[in-house]
């Protein structure tokens, strides 16, 4: 019988006083948390009767208080606040953000549920009780004033991210991949993407004694006498039991459903809008077992086959949290991103089962990526500017506006040159083959009547002086203004963002004859991104404010 997680909301207690708590983080002042509050929730477990205390701390970092990115973290094996808070040292300098960290009353109590759930012994059903508990609290942060009451901040619900290491990385995989309605991106450090044994060999992984509590025991190896856990072939879970916003589906073996490779390949299809995934794995295996077979090596093949966006750091990279956070901040749930496959750079085919012990990166978006500030995603038109060097097939993911029903035909321009047509596949995925280096991709739905003829060029946009203090003038060439007035295109639009991609101001209404002046007296020194758009082309330029 399907069971639900019930929260004892009335038992919510404040573990600390309402006074703001301030702490200094060694080596940096940018990442000292400004405010923190701790809460305790009694959570009903898999038997539907007993409870365990789940603690969470809400934080605010930085001076800003409105519309902040929100980072969720689940702790590692035996970890706690003292091991979780240092992870935020690696947040990009100057970034203000809110965060929430989860841990159990006894920090080692996560070692038998791996942030997912357990088998109900009386029903032989896996109950994702802790998974659902965390999602419920995050949803509460989205829809109530919990964060504002705790630390005096509001959050941007389109910029919610999740991360964790080891067991926390395992929980991050499950929570992140299964909840595209919440997360923009996730970073799982040395986390496992499945709980079953390797190739059906009993006891082939280092954590068999923990996994049997989640998906059942392996017959003949760990059932023991008297039998405590049912055989995993008889342990089931309903589809969407861990996604309570969706209707329950048929029952599957829990060992299959919790394997994210199986989940994506058999339960979902390539159209499932999973968040952008970043994850790491250990080489050599740190526990004396084939960890990679359960970590990234289990997951990357299905991500490649389904043309999904991901970065896989294959190596002993537990501490590469800083790499993940540098990129996660640029993803938004309400903005599309790109997936690169069939690449000519980095790792592309490496499995530990095949004897590959090579370290490196799959799909490194620092080598070949895109500028998220250039994305134009409209009903009949899409534009993006790539960055870096390399050649890959580029698939548009999590489209917001562009029509992408199966069979839709698009007229394609690469670097402003007509490059034939492409067609959305049976899943509605739009893939542009073998795009090289820092090219621009411009798509228009064939026959839509959208005019690609009036193209703004980088040379049309002039910024002076640069560097500036405190005012700068942005001008667009007069010939382009005349073209814009004659063509059936979107009028000139101009907006400014800070170096972290946060919106600063929209100057569109102040443009006179293609020119506008911006007074940055009330802004801090730094680099500012100036986005100029006309028709179906955007130009990104940078200006430096030096005070």
C-alpha cells in the first residue's frame, strides 16, 4: 500500500533564538554567512509510525536580500554542519545567495537511507520517506515566507540548486534528476547513481549492508537468519512515489526504479526535462570496489544516448565543489540550456568495467559551452552564442517558448550564414549537428515569416568610455536603427547585468536615436554585461566600472 510522508508541522521548533548569528569563514569575507537559523522537524519513517528528527539550517550569504539563488545541500557519510558549511567557501566571489543544509539528529543516521528511503518490512515496498520530506521542505521554502522569516531574504525559485558529497552526492543524484519542477541544475560529488549490485553479483559493492535496507536483500548472501529484509526481487515501489506532484504509476522493482540509468531509459523517455547534471567519481575506487560502476560510469551512457546536458568529472574529484558551483549559478529553471554530444574533445567513451582508468572530463563546458546571456527563446525563433573551442552536436534542452513538436522544421543559420534545415525528432528534441567553436546558432521555424535579414553586428554597438566612472554611453549604429524602423522586427532593446548574470537595469525606454547613457554611481566597481538586442540578434559586450 502506497504511503505518504506526513510532517508534524505543529511540532516545528526554533533551535536558535531569533537573533542574527554571524560567523567568519577563514580566508574570505565574501562568503561569511550573514544570517542563519536552525529548525527541527520530526519526520515519519517508512513504517508510517516511528519518527526521526530531521534538522535543517537556513542561511543567507552576502549583503543582498531579494530574489537570491537558493542552494540545497545534503550531508555526506557521518557529516554535519562543520563539514557542510565549508563547501560554501567555493561560491563565486561577491555572489549573494541563500542556502539550506539538511542533517539528522545523529549525523550517522543517513548511512542506512542514503537520503532516499527504506523497505517497509510488512509490505515489502520501498518508501522514499526522506526523499519526499526534503522535497516538501524545499517546496515550503518556495511557496511560503520560511526563508524570509529565517534570514530576511527572498529566493529566486528559478535558481534552486542541490549539491552534496558521498552519501550526499547519492541523494543529490536522486533528488536532482527526479525533480525538474524544482531544480535548475545539480552537482553530485562522488555520489552513486544506483543501489543495486554490480551485474547481479551479490556483495559486489562496498555498501551492500546499507543498500539492502533500501531495496531489499541479495538472496544467498546477506539475508541471514532470521530473514530481516525481503529478497529484492520481491521489493517494489510505485512509479512517482518519490514525485508526489505526479499521479502514481505501476509498480516496478525498487532496485530498478532507483537506478537512474534504468529510470531514464525505461521509466522516462528523452523528452523528460531533467535538470543539467554535474557529477564526479573516484579513480581509482577509494573503497576497494568498482565505485565508478555505480557512480558516473553507470549514468553517462544514458545521458549521452538521450542527448542530455551534463558534465562528468571522472577522477578523484570529491573536492571539486568549486568547479560545480562556478557553473551552476548560470542555470535557470525558466531558461533553456544546451547538451553537447558526439564531441571531438575530452572523454567520450570510458567505462571501468572495460578496464578504463583514465581521469578527465566528459562534456567540459569550460572547454566548449555557451553564453547563457545570449539566449533568445521565442515561439518561432531561437538564438544562442557558443563559447570555447571544439566540435559537437548541439541539442536544445528545456525549451521555454520555441515550438518543438515532433517533425517541426527549422531554417538554420550558423555564424549568420544559411546552413540548411533541421527537424525536431520523435521526442521533440532539436539537434544541430557538428557545430564548431564559438559559433552562433540561429533557428527560425520554417514558414513562420520571421525575418532573419536584419542582423545586428558587434561593430554596431559602441561603449565609451570603457573603463568608465561613473557614466557610460552605449550607442548603436544609425544605419541599424533605420533598418529596425523599416523591418518587421523587434525594436531595439538594451539591458545591463552584473558579472554574476544578475539583472541590474533595463535602459530600453531611455534610448534616443540609438544612444543611451547609464549612470552607475550607486553600483560597485566591477565588470558589467551589456546586452543589446534588435530583431533576432543579440550582442553581448562588457564594460568595466572603476571607482
